[in-house]
């Protein structure tokens, strides 16, 4: 009898242990070892080659030696490059240079917003605690963690949290940055990292400044060597923005001073019978720092360059902008600054040259179109989530929107995490929302987009995260 009990106990232990290993094996397979995930993770891990840390010590230069992009300044080594700034986004710039071999050498910069803390706070409490425990507070910390722990893979004896955390960290990195060949950490006066993607001619630099991410792309590795990039990094200055005082180099403040001290791109604009702006695919670039040059690029509806005109400009005592084209300096065009509306500066030019506008950076109060439209909301559909029909939850959403402001200027546009559609009492669609925590809250009404800021994310999570 005793022997029978012993056999049963042993059998029970064997079954319990076997069940444990089967369960943990399946769990490990689900998060790490499945063919799709395993291939992705192996591909990513194999690319993690940590080369070195670059210590940046900022060197102050004369103001005339910089080229400014918003509040970002770098030594102007691109005077013989062609400047092609984006006509619809003042924080995306590029400099092109044709080489004798038919290739191009390109330097480009774009600024975005990425609040890493919002990514952390959007996760479960144990994930938040784990990230804090591992001291992962920004993208640089994330990269360093993966570099230092690339061989610490979970196994069948790892806890469920360790397995899930491993998957979460690498999945976050895979979404943020695809496979790359090598990485250099940037430390010192600047924080960030340099990525070099496999089979690519580009070296990509990411500078982290609070919630702002500055992405610098250096095309042509023979021209932009690591030594040269490091030399340029030592000349970078990021001036702090201030809500009350316009920072030097930002697209804000007095328009005439903006023309004198900052490189700007103004979009060709028509004003229709209702007084609304209709933007064309042509723009004029003013380089007011030292050069006082302008360049006008005219495009057709298919975005083909039709013509371009270059020359010099001056600003007279009446604050009129005088354009003197290189091909005919006697044929001058005079431009006058018009009335600014919603932080959009207006410039009217004679000789049928056109009207140009530029959107300044800042925040605006909600317009009546927004408040009146959303007040009609009776139900909300959320893609891949349960709809919102309870009045209490709808009022939470309306409160979040009504307490926000409209943000002008550039906005990053990664894929939305939530897609909402608002309906009135007759079930007519009245507005749409694309929301990605830490990036943007974009409200669309009548085909017009409004980027909202001051969003109460915690309050919003009470109806979105269920």
C-alpha cells in the first residue's frame, strides 16, 4: 500500500513537472521561439554591433558660420550644396550635391516629437516597473539595454514576466528602428546614437533632446565619414524653445525678423471666395542669414518642377521685401507683409508673382467649428475596440478635446494606435480622430486636420484602455 502511494506521488510530481515544462515551452514559443518572431529577433540581434561611444563637446561658432533649421543649428558646410527645404514643413530640410560619378551627396534633417514616457505609461504596471528597474527612460537607454543584454535570452526556466519583457523590448525596437549593421552611442553635450543600416549608403544620426528627436541623414559614406560626422556633431546647437519668447531660429515671432535671421520656406497660396487658403505645390525659400538670397520653385499638379528663379532680396525701411532675380536684376518684385491670421504669416508680391504664406509655430484656442461639431457627438466607433455609447464616457472624450489647444507647426506621423469616428444623433459621421500617445492627436472635420496639444492622456486612457 505504501509503495502504491509512493508511485502515485512520483507520478503526480512527474505530471506536474511535465505540465510545467510544457506550459513554459508553449509560453516561450508564443513570445520568442515561433518561426516568425524568432526570425525577426535573430535578424535584429545579429545587427547589434556596438562599436563605440562618441563624446560630443559643443564648440561655439560665430553666428554667420551656422545654418539654422528651426531651433537647430549646425556648422554650414553646405554652401556649395543645393538647398531643397520642404515647402509644407519648416522642420524638414535637405541639402543636395551632385558628384562627378552621377551619385548624390545629401545631408537632411527632420525634427519630430517622441515622448518615450508616454510609451512606457501606456503599458501595464509591471512593464512600467520593469522599464524603470532596468533604467530604460529613452530610446538611447533602450538601444544600450539591447546591446548589453543581447546574449541574455529567456529560457524555459525564465519567469513569465522575463519572457514577456524580452519580447516587448525587442518588439518596441523593431517597430522604432529596423535591422542595422552597427551602432555608435552619442554622449556628452548631446545624447543619441548613430545607426548604419545594412546595404545602405546612409548613416543615420538620432539626437534626443527631451521629447524632441532630431534625425540627421548623411548620404554617401565616402564623403560623410565617421570622423567628419563627429566633427559636425561638435558644432550642433539646439536652442531651447520658450512658450513666451520665440527662440532664435524658430519659425515664430516677428515676421520681418524671421526673414532676416532664419531660413524660411513660404508656400504659394491662393485665397478663395470664402477667404480660405488654398495651398499650391510651389514655394519660395528665403535665406536671410548672411546671404540674403531667395529661390522660387514652381511645380505643376503632378509635382513636376516647371521653373525656378533665384536671386537676392533686401528689406527696405518700409519693411517691404525687394526680390532681385539673377537673370534680370532690373525686373524687381516687391512683396509686402499682410495681416497674420492663426499664426500664419502672409506675403503679397506684385508683378503677378503671387501670395505666399508660412505657418508659424505655436498654439491656438479651439475654433467654434471644433467645439460646435464635437458637441453633437452621440456615439463613437473605435477601430478594433468596443464602441463608446455611454454618455458619461462620451463626455470624457469631449472634455479632453475641449480642454486642448490647436498646435501649429510640424507633427510626427507614425501609425495611429487608435482610430476613432464620431457620430451624431442621426448616426452621421461628423469627425475622425487619429491618436498615437506621445506623438499626436489629430482631429479631422470636413476634410480639415487639426493637431491638438495639451491632451489629458490619463483621462483619455480611462475610456480607451479597457
